[in-house]
């Protein structure tokens, strides 16, 4: 979390210093790149900036950030090429000239460093520009990567016959096109691997694949869609719901996300939401769609239930009262055996049993089981999910302060997790509930 904070802070500070546009500073790929850079994952950071350049090949800020990463990698020729492309597309970017100068200083070539600074328009450009001429004989022949170093050079005055625009185009093509193609192909390979594992039913093995794709290409709706299907197959319906909603914009199978969301709500016995998503699916589904017949049959069944329920709603108050009383008598009979089931597991506490207890309204036993699970060696994703569930239970028990603390831990310790966004939202809601606790009705679970 600390690294992420400083990475984000450095980007924001940098944006103010060199005048980055607000839209660029707000680009999630910038923050993700900074996170990778802070972790030392430089190739992944470069992948984020290449992605920006794929959309905008003249983005000087992206070139500058890529150059900074190249400097850390000690790839001086690559850094120099990127710094020069940065000030080529933004001649007023003083930091880019300074960056190019720092490259030459790292190589022990102070005259060339001074020449780079002299190109900066704010450093007497008219009188200092000719100083570049004497540098031509001092070509960096001993350097292996000399071709890259010379490629982007655009000295205005001397030796026009040597035409240095063509090498610039070559370097630009190498920086902008080829790496982007490699990044895309890498993600596509991961997709194919993930689909194959999913088709083989290896659901637990495929979870890290979708997470890796989202790390390389944040917000990818296809990865969210398949992550949702995977979580559904694993019986993790809360996670499936979260991921499927983000996968609704997936071009290839986004409409199928509506169908699987309906299945999620069917599992949770939330009929109104189930009908809503079945309707949404059928509006876009082709007549030959795989799930169309099943969706139509289920929707007709749900609407039939609604028609049968309507006459009861019109009956006088007495039968309704009888219905409520019947429910009150029935609830202890349903819950009693489930509460006894709390300590039943001979194999110790499990996430599945804790979830069952929570969903059935056995809040205290569920809370105790989640606490026991945190003392075991859980996978990270199960640990923060257990904490999220504990926060939800505390809220239902009206212990809003404890709920806020649980949500805060998730946001701070697992900022990149699937549930960080949900924990942040729930935290804000729990804070509000804590302040207005006396005004809130004491709701009961059905």
C-alpha cells in the first residue's frame, strides 16, 4: 500500500511539475505503470506506457515516463531515444532535455550533456544551437547501442545530407509498434491458456490467469467475464456477481453475462433481479442463442409465480397476518438445525461453511468461523474475502465501528484485490451508518 501511495504521489507531483494534462494524469495506465515501476517490474511498466502510445503515438508524457524507466534499467540508448521523442513532440518540456543530458552524464560525456541542455528553448536556444555541430565527429562508436542513440537526433544546422529523419522513424516504429504488438500477443496467449483451463474444468488453476491479464491490461472486460464464470463454477456467487457486471461490455460474450447474473440471483433467491437480467439477456440474444430457450422457460416460470401471487396480495389483512405468523413459527425450525451445524465440520472451519452460515442468518457462528479461518494459513484472496464478510456481519449486528476497521484493513493491505473497491464503498457506507445509528431501523434478515 505504501509503495502504491508513493508511486501515485510521484506521478501526481510529476504531472504538476511538467504540466501533464489532467486527462493523462487521470489515465489508470499511468498509475498502474507507476505501481509496477515502484515494485521494480520495469517491463510491465513499459507495457502500460506502450499501451498509451498505441492510442496516441505523439504522447510526449508517455515517452518521458518510459525514458525514466529505461534509465532505471540502465538502458541508456533506449532512455535517450525516449527523452528525445518526448521533447520532439513537446519542445517546451524542459525535463526531457534534462533527462537526455543525464543520460550523457551517466555515460561520462559531459560535452554532449551540455549540448542537450542547450537545446532547451529556455536556455538561450538561438546562440547555443550551433554548438551541436562539433559533436558530430565525436560519434559514440564504441557503444553497442549507438544506433539507437543517434537515431532520434535532430540537430537543425549541420550536414543536412545525412538525413537523420529516417533513423528517427525506425526508432519510433520500434518503440511504438513492435512492443505494443508483443504486449497484446502476450495477453492473447494468456487468454487462450485461461480458456483452455476453464474448458477443462480447472477452475482454481485459472483464477490467477484472469488476475494476471487484469494486471497487464486493467479493466479488460473479457478477463472480468471469464473470471465471473470461473467464480460461478466455484460457487463463489458474490465474486461472480462482481466480475460478471464488469464483463457486461465484453464484445464477444457480454450478453451472456446477463444470463449468468440471472443464475447468480436464482441461487440467492432474488427473483426480481433474476427477472431483470433474464429480460436483458433475451432482448439481445439471437433466436439461436445457446441459453435462449432456458432463459425463456425460466422467465415464464417466474412470471407465472408473479401471477399466482397477485390474488394473495389483494386478500384482506387477516390472511396476511396468518402468513406472517406462520413465518414466525417456521423460522426457528429452519434455523435451529443450521445453528447446530456451526461446529459440525470435523475437518475444521472452511470458507464454504462460514458462507452458508452467514447466508442462512446464523451471524454469530459465521463470525466466529471467519475469525478462526484468519488464524489458519489461508490464501491471500480467501483472507481478504473472510475479512470482507466479517465487516458485512458486523454491519448487520450494528457494530459499525468494527465493520469500518475490517473494511479499512482490506483497502490498505489489499489495494489491488478484486474486493478492494467493494470494501472501500462498504467502508464509506458503514461510516455513515455509525454516525446515524440512532436513526436507522433495526432491520431483520429474512
